[in-house]
């Protein structure tokens, strides 16, 4: 038996079949377990080989909820493999099963282990303070499953008085913000957007991008008669341009702003497809030569295929794949005048006009059709007449 187990567990006895019987006292009664490696204690936790010396079955059997409750910080530091972290979280739920609430001081120290949580875990977490929300959303601990991120933020917002202030927006970040429903995003104040850090909204749906752009437009674009947008205003609203409408983007064309390619390719597809070659040239400015390296990005490739190649050539960056440009072809002209009728053919089109003169003139080498027919008819009459004379 592990020596540390005797320190942490009181009275131990060996079951007749070799299993360890643990007596937790009269309140809990005797519990029979299949732990054979020794119960996990605080002494065990500091062992350099822990938890590698426990397979998943022994880890489950030898770890009790009391040890988890009292030594959660040590377990968070030592246990990192997901199958094991799930066991720790299940034991934590067990420890607080009576109250049904895991206090915030415990939730705040979960760190990366929180990413192994289930909805059952989250439902028991107390998330009232912004510090708790911030600790859970800490990006250094890894990304959240969108469903779980939404559950955590929604639980925080369900507390009376809590809202997505600038501090809250900074805490959850753009990707987690995108997990929320549109109605929640609409309730974010303009002031919160104005004082928050720039948010990455690339994972948002089109509708959510548009809502966030509307908030950012109100927050960062001053109401003036001038349609010119200053560089400082552009920089503030740049991360929200992914939800901008065509009119706003076209308004940037005449400014001295050179949009970077990641921002350009992140614009709404419906906006990009309605930009002319001239629009794109003005929009990208000094960044235009970089468009060549993005020509195989789907949204750029689609845009290229809808433009005339001759216009794309005018950009001078080597884009290919545009539509064949319309061309004009001029053919030779010939005219024929026969028995007062003149036929003129120009570029494949034939028009006929009547002449007022009675003379016959021929232009070109084609023989007169009427004269040839008359000669043949006269010859035929002579042949028939000669036959009658012979008879």
C-alpha cells in the first residue's frame, strides 16, 4: 500500500479478496474500491511520476472527491491528459453534489482543465464575478467549444447587473463573442465597443458581423458632412469591416487608405463581388501588388472570373482568369448592281436598294443571272422546234 494513503485516509483494512476497504467514518460508512496502487493523497500529488504511474482505471478508483476538493490547484498543475482531467472534474462535481454549486474560487483555478468540462460541469459552476469569467475565457488555456463558451457567457449574463461591458468584451474576445445569439450582440452598448480592444469577428455569421459593424460605425465614425474617413477612424473600425456594406467600402476607395489583403478577403462576399476593378485598385492602394499572391483565395478567384481580362490587365499585377473582353471585327465591303437593283454587303449585313436608272452595271465577277437564264430558254425552244421539222 502507498505510504501516503495511510496518512490521508484513517482506518484501512485489506479485504479478503485483496481489495482495499476504506473507512471514511460513521457518516459515510465503509466504501469498497478496486484501488490497488494506493490512494492518491497530497503527498502523492507532488510525486514526479504522478499521474503517469496510474492507468485510467486506477486513477479513477484511487482518487476520491475530498482530495480533489482540497487539492484542486495541485491537480490542475499535475494532471493534463484529457481522459484524466475529465475524471478530476467529475470528482469535483461529486464533492459539491450536496449543494449543487461549485464556488467561484474553485472555478477560477481550473485553468486549462476547464476545457475538458461538460455542460453538466458548467451548470454547477458559480460565475458571478468578471474575474471568474475572465479566468475561464483566458485564451492561453486553449480555445473553447462554441457551445460551451456560449453556456459560460450566458450564465454570467444571467446574473442581475452583469452585462458585456468593455471589460467583459476584452475578457471573452471576438471568437467567443461570435458564439452568442444575435439578440445578445444587439444589446451591447456603443460605449462598450468604443472602449473595448479590437475584436476578431471573423468567425461570426454574416448577420452578427453586420450588427457589430453597425455598433462600431456609431462608435468610431463621427457624424460630419464630409464623406472622407480619417486614418485614425479607419484604424479603429478596421476589425469590424468584415460586416461593412457595399456603400461604406466604396466610400473608402477615394481615401488615402490602403486596405491590407487579409481585411479585403474577409469582407462580405456580396460586397467584394460588386466591386469594380477600379474600386479594388483604389481600395488596396499601395497593397495592390499583393493581390497576385491572393488570387487563388476563393473569394478573390470568384471576383476575378467576373471581371474582363482586359481590365484586369490594366492593374498590372498579373491576374489571370478573367472573362474574354468584347471585340469589334470589320469585314470587307462588296456591292452588286443588277438591272437597276444594287446589293451592298458590309460586315456580314446585306441591304438592297432600287436604282432609278435603266442601265445594267455589274461590280465584281459574278455573271448577270437574268441574261444567263434567257439564253438557256432560247436554246431550248430551238431544240424543240428542230425536232418538229425533222418529223
